[in-house]
C-alpha cells in the first residue's frame, strides 16, 4: 500500500481510487473549490491527481475519515533539488491544527526520509489561514508570484512563495 505517515493528529496514507468520492466532496466545497482548480468534472480531476506520475498524493485521515489530501512533488535536478507540497482540507475541520500536523508530518518525511534540504509551498497570497498554518511548521515567505494562478472565475491572482530549509523545520 505504500508509505503510511503518522502525525500527532493525522495519518497520511497513499490515496486510492476508493478515496475519490470523499476527496471530490471536499474539493466541491466552496472554500476549497475557490483555491483548487478542477474544472467541471472534479472526479476526473481527483483521479488525474492520483495518477500523476511525478506527484505522490496522500489522503489525510483522522480516525478513519478522509478529511483532505496532501501531495508532494520533486525537482531532482542536482543544482536545484527541492520538494514541493500542496494541501487541501475539508472546511469542517479547519482551525483544529490538522493542516499544521499534516504539513509538518509530510515535511518531516521529505527532510528525514528523502533528504530534501529545501521545501516549497505556494498558497494564494490572500489565504491568511494557510500562510499561518505553513509558518507554524517553519515555512517563510520568499516573495509574491504575481498573477501566478488562474482562479475559477478566470482571473489571475497572486500566490506567496514560501520555503523551508531543513534546519528550520519546527518539529512539534
């Protein structure tokens, strides 16, 4: 089944086809849909995410309930080696520390098991809750990526590039 990662509050396990309905329901919530592209067919978008060969997607599990997904991808060019993380959670569990625990658990895995010295994440610049979450793990703002991502309404918006150097990981 692959690597299972255990945090303080969450378990991260490789997402499977059985998780697609739960992840689609989460992606369909207005709060998540506004941040995560997916088009008209969210089931296809989630299935495509799970099949992406250069991205590993984990279900964020709390007590047997899928409450979101966290993904990681890598740039393994020797001169630019780093890993990136993306996350979404069901709005019903926002504010409970689950996002921080999921990001910390994934960051710990990428630093200690995969030996990445630098991690990146790029929330929407106006997503204050996500930025606070990532900062708690040790991510720092690097700069604004202007008109970086197209929103569901078709307009471009800014994202904040944040990075974490392995020695800066806030480990609990």
